[in-house]
C-alpha cells in the first residue's frame, strides 16, 4: 500500500510496502507443488481412457486453463506492481532532488541577503565617515570627505541623489557674499574645498564622454548659496533650485539641459551669466534676478513660458535666436520683450527731470523703473518721509542729491526749507540756495538745531480751537515745509543716543506740522534690532524707502527687502502705494550738475 505524507517543515516523502524475496520464493514453491500433485492425481484418476473419463479430463483441463489464466493474471498484477514501485521510486528521486534544489536556493538567498546587509552596513559606515570628514574644520579632511562621497556615489547608484543632497547642503552653508566678493577666492583653502564640491557636481552631471560616470535624473538645491565661479556647462539635471543664490564671478550654464524646473528667482549674478544654448524643458523662473554682468541667453530654448518679471540687467541682455515656446525672440510681443531689456547702468538726472517738471504735482524725480523704464519720483505730499540704505560706494550721497535738487526745483524758498545733516561734508558745496535753513556737521550742532526745530514744530500742532476746515486745509499755521535730510545716518545714530530723537513724536503727524524726515545710511547694522527709536517709528508707519547694495545677512531694512549684491545706483524701491520694484538712481555727476 502506498501512502503520502506532507509537512510544511519537511519535504514531501512517499511511503509504501514491497514483497520480500522469501515470500516470493515460497509462493512459487507452493504453485509448483500444486501443479505436480494435480498432474499425478489426473493420471491416476483418468488414465484408462474411456469416453466418460475423457470428458471429465477435458473439464478438468478447462478448469486448469482457468487456473493458469488466473496465475497469468497474478503475474500481470505483479508486473504492474513492479512498474508502480519503479515509478514511485523515480518520483521520490525527483522530490529528493527538488528538496535539495530548494535547500540550495534557500542557502543562496540567505547568503545573498547576508552579503546585501554587509554591503549596506559598509555603505552606511563609509557615508557616515565621509560626512564626518566633511564637517571637519580642516580643509584637507574636508577634501577627503568630498572624494569619499564621490567614490561612494560612483559605486552605488541608489545613493547618488543622497550624496548630491549632502554636497548641496554643504554649499548652502556659505551665505556671506560680501566677504567672497572682497576675498582672494583662489588661494584660501576654504574656497578650494567649495570649488572642489562644485567640480564634483559638474563632473557627474555632464553626460558627454563620461559613460558610467554620468549620474542621471539628479535634482540640485542650492537656494541661497554663494557659489564661486560656478560652471555647470553642458550638463543635464532634472530640476535645479537656485532661488536667491549669489554667483561670484562668471556663472556658466551654456549647453545645459534642465529636464525639470530651472528656478533662479532673486538670484544675483556678479559676473557674466552664460545660458547660451541651454534648454529649459519646464519652468524657467528668473523673477527679480539681478544680472550685474552680461546675461547671455543666445540660442536658449524655453519650452514653457519663461519668467523674467522684475529682473534687472545691469549689463547687456542677449536673447538672439532664443526660442520661447516655439516662438523666436524676434517674434515676441513688445510687452514680453520689455521685460528682457537691459536697464542702463547710468541715467542722467536731466533726462528724467525735464519730464517731471511739466507735472502739476510736486514730484521729486530720482531715477527710472526697471521693466517700464519710466521715471521714478517721490511724492512727499502722499508719503512725507523716506528711508534709504545702501552700501559704501553705492550712490547713497548721489541719491540724496537728487532729492535735494528736486526740492529746489519743485518748491520755492518760501514753500520749503532744508536742514541738511552731513557729518562728512560730502554736500558742502552742493546746496547753495535760499532753501538751505541750516547745515549740521556735528552732533553738537545738530542737538542745538533740534531744540529750535522741536519748538517750531510744537507751535504747529493743532490746538483745541482748530476747526475741521482748518484741519482739512492745514490753514491754522503758515510757513515752509521742513525737509530734514540726513546723509550717513549710521554716523548720526548711536545705540541709546540719537540727536534726532526730538523729531520722533512728530513723525506720525508729519502732514499736520509740515515735517519731512529723509535719512540715508549704510546697510550694515541698520536692521530693526539696531535699537534706534527714530528708525523704529519710521518703520512703524510703513515709511517708503529703498534698499541697495549690501550683505543680505543684514536682514530686512525696509519692509521685507534685504540688501543684495547690486551695482552702484541700483536699488529696490519700496512704496506703500506701488509695492516693490527695481530702480536705477539718476546720476547728477561729481559736481551735482
């Protein structure tokens, strides 16, 4: 009998019983003995040969034939049993072989998983060690960490995006653009390490001629980073986020393909920005980007619409043969081309002043607006005060000169007077008109003047007898508007002491008393945390202003605008009525003409 037992823990086994040799020989002997006995009996019983005996003998022979046939059937059954046993043996052999194969496969899988676990542990150890080296204060150790990460990424394709993220995070750590502009960025070890990280990125994002060294489908995020001589020429990236990044020196993206988004909003390019032949498969965003040098987009392809709103081009903007959604640059509508025009690096004051003098309003022209190239003016009737923060040699004094000159041209001496605060005497020979009420060159002079000014302004405050009509027409006092113009405000203001403090209570009531406070200072240390109550009062009433060249780390100075790396005369205007927009300040010349 054949039985089959199976178990989840053991391979399937066939169990069956077989005849022993002793049983087979015993059965054969019995059959032979019976045959001999039967033959002897037949000879003795029916040996005489009469008809009746012959008939009986035939019947016996028939019965014998039946018996023999039965024996043949038994033999056939035994043969079938042998065949069955052979088949079961073969099946058992197959099951045994299958069990062996399964065991071997299990062993191989266990070995493979063990090897994979060992590889993952080794990769994790190498990664941790490389990141630890990158965080060292010693440049040679940092370089070792960079090359270790590169080698790890080359040998493990699934780790490449993570390694690129680490390299980008390392580069994002550096945000002091002003220092990098003035430092010798070739010889310092720190700069060499940063440029090595940039080179590793570029080498593995360049598909031509590298074969397996090319890392496909990589995203880079360098938003807010300061990048030195950043070259990503002929590379291919999936998406690139470089929002608010600062590029020191030339930035090379010529021939680069962005298969995803290319985001450069509010980025600053201090040298040439070369995007010639670049391909933007999706969004190309350059809103509020600043191009100090030439912006080269010759033969660039923008598959979707490119965004250059409020971008500033201090140098040339070159878009020849560029395609925007299949439309050549020469075929673009004029309104679209307007956003791509270069803002001139110098605008003559006379060119904008003449158009403003024809206006019945007392607008004071100061420059031109980017994208529209229309004159920008200050309306002191609507916004009585103004703040300006610009770095050294950025045109701060020139800006104040445009304001003073505009006041002289738009107001008579009976309508407006100027109290000029100029500790460095940079405007000593500039104001020589009857508009000049006083000229303060020291804190002692200014404090004495503020005492007189405070008394005069207090007399202009509306008293209890002032009527509504008088308030509407401001007719309860007569006299000129007072413009207090302060150059180098950072010299005037000191923590805990500001000679202009007496004016603070009149700042919110400027229209009632005819006061206009105009301050221009350095960006350094001019933030809200500077502890200056006068500046704090100006910010509290959302005073308009502009922010020019400076270190972004100085924080928001007017509204939410922070300094940026801008050429001389370039700034961001902040107006309560017109929002934020880039401007080029008009140039009066060294002699103010």
